[in-house]
């Protein structure tokens, strides 16, 4: 049996409580990743989007004259 088959067999034989704990840990990790993304990635993108909007308004006002 190759390594992947051995790993799958070990996972299949694992107790249900252990599998549930691993699933819970992965769920918490995904929630924390989503929160971190919202706070640290989306926030700066909103600021950049606001700066672009202001720049477009300034260029629009200056070209009307």
C-alpha cells in the first residue's frame, strides 16, 4: 500500500470524537481566517477605493472648467 492509502486507512480507523475535534479546529481556523481577512485586507481596500473615488471626482471637476 502506498503512503496515501496508509493515511486514509488511519483516518478511517480514527475515533469519531477525534474526527469531530479536528473538524471543529478546522472550522474555527476558517472563521478566524475570515475575520482576519475582513479586518486586515478589506479595510485597506476600502480606503484605496475611497481614494480612487476622490481622485475621479477631482479629475471630473477639473475637466469641466
